[in-house]
């Protein structure tokens, strides 16, 4: 049987547990059974993120943040989502005990490290204001792509951070748990959103091929959820340089975000609509932008639209 080569680009500098379903599907041969020769890869950050690689037609499918897709779609780029990966926001605000920060509004006058993208800055300002604080008083520190940890906070580099994931980055800190303060953004006022979507660009337009890939991928994510030992074994092979207990804990935390009830891959209007509105209110998207234009027709069966 001749296999169709499909190149899939992940969302980060290296694989992490959020990709477990993709790797399980590959390891178990389910892509091959569907007639696909799937190559899982990560982006070359010096050449851009996953969406840039997709837009240039260098990969067939990719995983990317929802907000970045919407911005590129609004600019007219031929990029669309075919399924969701996560149904929660992953980011956190982190600090440590003893800095006088017990709630978001107390970030006023404190040094907060982040990658100061327009969306990141808008989110920090929103979270502080939602708690009754003064967002103009927060001292933003540009940490670039580096995710500072609570260990860096404890060492005095900054007072708090925004951006690290509660299901990944926060797990690597050495500081005892009772000295850490970790706030998932969707628990302190952030709008609901899909952290990551799966989508395609000009290199892949065949609906039958997309559906074959999605069916095998859904099977992989369900298997990873049902058999954590299998998922952990696969991740050990893919990223053996991370401690096994951290991989196991990360899988435990991340797995529930892959499903809406028992449904995998659904793109939900109750997550997309308020997030799009929030991005438009922050000046990141045009006011009249409709997020549905960023959804691939192949995703129709997985699209959950709440009546207006």
C-alpha cells in the first residue's frame, strides 16, 4: 500500500504531553492503517511559529494557539482549524508567598515577567482590572520566550510571572508547593477559550485525507486518556530527557482538557465567541471579524454552535 506523507507540526519548541494522542496514534500504527505516513515535527523558531510554516505550505497540519489563528485569518491568510485540542486556558499567573501578592489586583506596583505580545499584555491588564486593580501600575518585564518559574521569582528576578502552563511549566519548580501561588487564568477572570486548535493551510485541502487523519488522531487521544501507561511509555520514547514523574503528572492534568464531556475535537462557539469578542475589544482583532471564517468545512461535524 502506498502511504500519503503528511507532515504535522506541533505547537512548542519541543514535544510535550499535549501531543500524546498524536504520538500514540503514530506508535500504534493507526495513521498507517488509514493510509497515512505521518511525520510529527516541531517548528524552527528562527523561521517562525507553526502557523508561519503552515502559511508557507511547508507542513500539512499543525497545532497552534486559537488567538494566533484568528489574527492570521482576519488578515486573509488561508489557514483554518479542523479540530480543537484543548478546552481550557493553560496559562497561569505565578508568584511566591511573602511578596504581598495574594490576589491579581495586588500585582499593581510589582514586577511581572511575560512575553509582551499584544494578547499577553491585554490578558494581564484584563485579569488585574477584573479584580479591581490598576493595570497601569503593573511593572511589565520582558522575558521573551523564556518562561521564568517560581524558582526565579524566589531568587528575586521578578515578583510574578504570566504565561507558564499549570499542566507543564509549573511542574518543574523546585520550590516547595506551600510556598508557591499558581492561578490558572481561567479561574481568575479570563474569557473561556480553546488553548490549542489543530488546523491546516494551503498544502492540504483534501477533505477525505483530513477526515482520515482526524479519525486516527481522535483514536490516539482516546487511547492516551484510557491508558495513561501507554501514553507515558510513548512520551518516554519521544522526550526521554524529562523526568518520568513530571511527565506522568502532566498527563494526568492535561488529559481532561482534550474532551468536552466525552466528545473529542469539537470547536465550541461558547469558547470561540467570547474569546473573539474579547480579542476585538482589546484591539487585537477587527470588531466585525467572525471566527467562523477561520474554521475549515471539514470541521463541520465537530463544530458546536450555540444559537444566537
